[in-house]
C-alpha cells in the first residue's frame, strides 16, 4: 500500500462522516448567528498548529465544527456584500468535480468537462440575452473583468508583443467596482488613464459626460480604447444606460465591456432592465453571486472568440494539439488566462438542471421582491431613511439620528442579520443585498427591527 493510500473501508467511513457533518451544518443553518462569534486572536489560536509528523486519520474531520463556528454562515440572515448562498446541489457538484479531478485546459485533457462547460456557457449567454456568445468560467468577477480588459486592450491597442507603447484610455463610472481600476493597473495601462465618469441621480453613468471625456481625450491626442459599463453597481445595483453606451461605443470604435458580476444574471427574471446587454463586446458574470453557486464561479462571455484568442493564445509546443477535429482541438487555454482549470461547470450543470430555469427565475424574482419589501419598510419607519433608489436588490439606508458605524457593529454583534455598508454621496450608510435563496420575509423585516434595536442599545 502506498504512503497515501486509504483502504476502501476507511475511505467510506471518512466520506460518510464528512457528509454527515455537512448535512448537520445545513440543518443547523437557520439557527446559526448571522456573523461568527469569533475574534482575530481566538480564531488564529485555534488554527495555528504544526503539521503533525504522524497522520491523525479520520479525527481531522473534528475540526469541521470549529471551522464552521468561525465562518460566516451562508444562511438566510446574510445580506452583506454580494455573496450567493451556496445552493447545496452546487456544493455536491463541487465534491463530484474534485473527485473527477479534470484539468479543463482543453477537450483533449477533459472531453466531457469541456463540453459541459461549453453547454453551461451557452445557457448563461441565453439567460442574459446574449445567445451565441462564447466564453469560459473563471474564479470570479475580478478575473472576468481583467480578462475582458486584456481582450479590449489587445483589440484596440495591441501590446502583447511589444508592450504598451502609448496609454490607452478606459472609461467607467464613479460607481464602477474596484475590480476595474485593478484590471487597468495590472494591464499596464495606468490607473491615471481610467476616467471615472460622473453619474446621474440614479447613480448611472452619464452618457453626455462620457462623450465629453472621450472628445477631450481625442483632442489631447490620447487614445480611447474601452468603455466599461456596469449592469448592477455594487453599491445600489444601478444599471448604466446600455443602449446609449453601445451607440457611443460603436460611433467611437471603442470596446464595450459590461461588468455584470453582480446584476446581469437578474436578466433571467427581469430582461427589460438589461436591454442592450447583447451589444457588449464582453460581459463579466458571477454565478457565485446571483445564481447562488458556491464560490468560485465567475464567467466571461464575449462576442468574438478571435478576440479572445488574440489576447490569450501563446501555445507552447508541449500542449500543441494533435488532432484535426474542430471539437477535439478546442482549448480553453487559447481563450483564457488560465491553463490548469477546475471543473467549475459541473456545479452549474447539476444545480441548474436539478431546479430548472423556472425555479431560478423565481428565486431571483424573490430577491427583487425582498429588496422592495425592505425599501418599503424603511420608508415607513421615521427613524430610518432610504438613501438611494433600489433598481435591483441592494438597499442602502441609514439611521437618521444615530452613528451608523456604531449601529452596524451592534447589529453584527447581535447576530440576527448580517448587513454591510457602502459610501453614498461621501456618507457611510448601511446596505443590505439580496442574492440569497434562503432568506424569508421574516429575515427581511428583521433588518429593520434589528437596526432599530441596535440604535436603541447605543442609548444604554
Ligand atoms: C459589480 C461587481 N464587479 C466585480 C465584482 C468582483 O467580483 P468577484 O468578487 O467575484 O471577484 C463584484 C463583487 O462584488 C461586483 O459587485
């Protein structure tokens, strides 16, 4: 027996024990506090330990409960950031994908996994009104945005061979996610060459201000290359005016990338809010946000696969494919920054088919309803104030009279609901975001009662 071999019997016991613990965790989720009861020192002390010389065997699984106690639960009380709720069929997909251990570089390495990923990409494209787009799954929205802007730069300012010789200018609104300046910096374009375009009263990019910025850059001899629209800004879920931005991009011969990491998958339930998405050159999605999948499950879609190949192809001889069949020569590594890739598509393949399209549409519609319900409850409460419109499922609000930072701290300590924060108009505000298939109406109402209870505690 090899040093790492496990007998069939021991493996079976281990797997049963692990699954039993996960099932107990799922059952306990509704009772768990919304935020872990831990502090930095206690958590570090639990897990700082030497690697034992002799193996511990099945006893290692006993850590699961301690890890869970120091983890943020994906229960129905979580409304922070933009984090999906780890739909359990997707979790089982993760396990099966890891067991199959496919390296989804290409058809040759992983035939079934490649076909499944391509099928899932087709479903996601259709779901957002972009049927026919190609693409791939990746770690998350940040990776998808980075790859999209690499494609944009290579299309409009080829630099893969000689480097970036003149700065290309990228345009995004002041509400765009930090993934955009990060991508611009990583691509060597320089953050100073990212123009942050002002927004209107609904926090959407102003097309007039964008047109003026492009004109000013051209007049100064600079080289505009891409517009980044956001379909669901991280703070409030604003959808930039996609048709007008697509018109402008076409007129100015600019790449149009849409960061739909938070919002675009809601097109499944409310396609009318996302008209114009199909005019993008590239689109970032995050199935670990609004398709409730366990992290990681980002996605990049694009209209023209030749643009992806221009940006990402650099095949060494050792991976050259010895086959003439188009299906069998397909390689994700020609269209992605990654070579070794996990079988991310399996969780989607299982979860999306297990529940069906109608159930996903209904879950997203419920999140949208929950957001409206919370907005109404806040509007009806004199001590609270809604601070921004609610176009999708993110609700920004504040207590009118109390310190909202202190309220947030108290709310997390109370543990009934988990909300996070945003900066709107330079002000710290509370924010609840609904991408949570487990949330109930009672959880939504608890956001208001907990904000008031936390404010009340500050008086004591
Ligand atoms: C609009 C937007 N873009 C990009 C991202 C980054 O996505 P990820 O965390 O998957 O890298 C987020 C995350 O919240 C987002 O809301």
